[in-house]
């Protein structure tokens, strides 16, 4: 039990979720390392959502609302940290959710499928009995995707994605949105919209944005997307990383 008075309470709570996911057997072996890297970047931005991240989130939600077949891709870490929030976002933007594991094993897919179902989300894609295809005929596990999900999606939200998979998705012509605390990662650099924020803050914030943007007309959303420059926004994101003594 972590005492609420602990100065690093929020951060320890997230570690606890990651540890429990590992114990339950659905976190990738390197999921803890990935979490640690994310933690370090989060520390350096003051564990707060920055202005460039907020801007990217508005654009991302606009792009998702404009899509015909938007899909949220989920892995072990994303599920451990934000399963309910991901389900809420999917409902708010009318997106599908697909299990998409970098270190795919049948056992992990089975466990994650069960978790989404237990949390009330029945239509999870990418499960063991789903119809899977290879993107652009690349016969590699990293290119496998659900026929009705990522395979046919026009926009994919990939939180904490590995660079190889992001590259395959990008090359297949899909719009890629990532949530990644590391603005220097390959995934952040090759995505169309990169949100440098912690998934636990970003996903609920995007759900709120969706409620607001749903009331706007289509032209407003199109302008938001067209006026966005991801490279420029990533540069601004990088400038948010500050190392100051005593903070
Ligand atoms: O469950 P699997 O098999 O799909 O594997 C998932 C991981 C995350 C292990 C796999 O995709 C992987 O190895 O990813 P990488 O290449 O380590 O990239 C993960 C990125 O997510 C890194 O750039 C981290 O900085 C970032 N990250 C970690 N925790 C968070 C985060 N970004 C946002 N929010 C976080 N909480």
C-alpha cells in the first residue's frame, strides 16, 4: 500500500500498475524498461501536460473524428495504465480498439482480450479468434493486423508504439497518431501527429476534447488538422524538457 502522503505517490501508483500487469503475465518482459524510459522523460517535463502536447491532442482528436475507420491500438503497457480511459475515448470518438502487441504471444493476447471484456468492452479486435491479415503483404508478426481494424483503418492511434511497427503502418498510407513521452523516438518522428505526454494524462484529456470538438462543424476540424505542423510541434515539445537544479 503506497501512502497518499508520499511525494511521488502518483508515479508510484503507475509503477504498481505496471508491476501488477507483469505479475498477471500480460506485460511484455521489456514493458518495465519502456515504462522507466517514459518516467524519465515525464520527470523532465515536470509530469504535466505541456502546451505543444495539448495542441497535438486537439489536432489528433479532430483527425480521429474526421476518419472513416479510426482504431486505437493497445499493448500491454497501455492496458496496464489506462484500460478504462481507453474504452471511454473509443466510445467518445467512435473508434475500434485492437490488441496489437510487439512481443505477441497467444497467452498475452488471451489475457488482454479477457481484460477488455471484463471491463465491459466486448468488441475487442486482434483477439485469437479474429481474422488477421498482413499489412502490405509483409509476412512478419509486426505487420499483422485485424482485417476489420488496423488493416483497413485510415487513422490509427498508437500509444507507446515501437518504431518498426509505426514505420509499417505509416508506409501503408495510414494517418498515425502517437502518444509517446520521448519526442526523439522513431515513432514520434515518423508519426503524423505526436503527442509528447503520459498516456494516463493524454487519454482522458482527449476524451474531454472530443466532447468539445463534436459540437464543431467539419470545416473547423479540417482546418485544425491542415494547419498543424508536426515537425515544428515536436521541436517545441523538445524545448519543454528542462533540467533545473532543485526542481
Ligand atoms: O506490449 P507489447 O508487446 O506491444 O510491448 C510494449 C512495449 C512498450 C514494451 C514495446 O512497444 C516497446 O518496446 O516500446 P519502446 O520501443 O520501448 O517504446 C515505448 C515508448 O513509450 C518509449 O519512447 C517511452 O518513452 C514511451 N513511454 C513509456 N511509458 C509511457 C510512454 N509514453 C507515454 N506514456 C507512458 N506512460
